[in-house]
C-alpha cells in the first residue's frame, strides 16, 4: 500500500500561529494556476477557475496514486493584488482585485502528467476555464506570515499590522503579491472558525 504524502504536514510554509508574525524562507514550489479579476464572491470567473483547478488537481492525484505515489491534495491558495493596495487592505473593494487561484502539486508531477490530466478532464464535462489552467513554479523566497482565524472580510486589521508595523520595523519592505492559504472550507465551516494563512513576500529595505 502506497504511503500518502501530506504536504501540509511536511512543508514549513503551512505552519502559522494566530497573533504571531513569522519570517520564513519559502522554497520554489509548483502550482496549478488560473488568473482572474474581480470579486471572488460574485464573479463567475472565480467560480469557473475553481471548477477547472480541482478536477485537474484530483486527476493528477489519482494518476500518482496509480503509480504508487499517493498524496493529499493541498488546500486552495490564492495571490491577491490591486493597482491601489488600499482597495485591498482598507477599503476591501473586491471589484478592484486581481487574483491567481492556485493548488500546489508535488514536485514529482511532470508536464506530461499535467497534460494528460487536462486531457482526461476535457473528455468529460469540460470546465469552461480548463484552457486557462497552467503549471508554474512560484518563487517567493523570504516571506512574513501569520494565521488569521475568522471571516475573510476581517483580515484588514491583521494585514495593516503586518504591512505597516511588523515589516517596516524589521527593516523589510514588501515585494511580490499577497498570498492566502485556505485551511478551512467556507462551505462547511462557519465564518468565525475559518483558518487562513496570510503571507507577504518581503526583501531587505
């Protein structure tokens, strides 16, 4: 019986505590990605992105399991940004947000395996955004992260503290895009108990 790898337990980037900002080095990691724009709660584009990402992610898992390398599909993640970042941290004007929805894959997944998974998904109930799914290695390097517990819309004060106090006070400056890792499923977990890792790539100021 194949051993099942759980990247949430083996990668340091999935470790975070509420009320604690931590500086860590995140290695280059491979992801399935789909880009988009607009409010994730109302934009069909975001729903379509997830409807394409998950089938590909699970087809890859099943192909790996068949070859004796089973793993737990990692949680949904996303990069978020806006032309005016105040629309993200303070105003929370989601209509102005750009995003990349992502699911990590193990480093042994090949381009051929990805193409075969997409072809299998396309053969039955082809998702509208399947052609937008790509594989890409995310290179974040030095990052600051913390754990937020509660509704997504309550992240603002935590982000302000991270961006305006913790990062500059340690001689760092923000670079790259705001990164969120969703450890809870909003369809099954009440908003007050949602667990989200908030990550910001940084560099020396």
